[in-house]
C-alpha cells in the first residue's frame, strides 16, 4: 500500500475518532474520579453536570491532540499547555463561571490545535 494511501486512511480514522470523542463527551462524567476530588475546582466540576461535561469533552479532545504526530520539541509544549490549564482551573477555585470560561478557552484551543495538526499531517505543508 502506498504511503499516501496509508496517511489518508490514518487521517480519516483520526478525524472520525475526534468526532466520536466530541459527541460522546457530553454524556460522560468528569474525566477524573470524583470520589477522590479534594480541591475546590475538582469538587465544583463533580457537583456541576455542565462543568463535568466540559471536562469530559476537553479530556476527549486532549486524547486526540496527543495522538497527533509531534514535531521536534512539541511534547514539552503540550505538557506546558496542560499544566497551564490546570493552574488556571485551580485558580478558579469553586467559581463556576471562571471554570466554565477556562474550559471553553481550553476546548477552543485544543480544537484549533487539532485542526492545525491534521492540516499539517494529512494535507501537508
């Protein structure tokens, strides 16, 4: 099988995975074990179905984002972005509005990063 055909199939499979993860995330609970939630932000997410759904959507997108091939040094950038989000989320405490904004921004950034990664990998530069 030609390399181009394999790449095309991989891109189609990845796109389908992202769609499935995004659609199913809204029906899932938080991406972490709520019985172990200790911090105010974690408790607020577990107590609020909308925040829990946003957390699950973000986790699904992050999983897809991590599945994209990396450019040299990109692993550190991804880890830094994840840590930055967790710091922002923690800074919100139990403030639902702040948490919703943090999740909305992170989800938007992940969607953009995924689209750019798919474009670069599947379509080419």
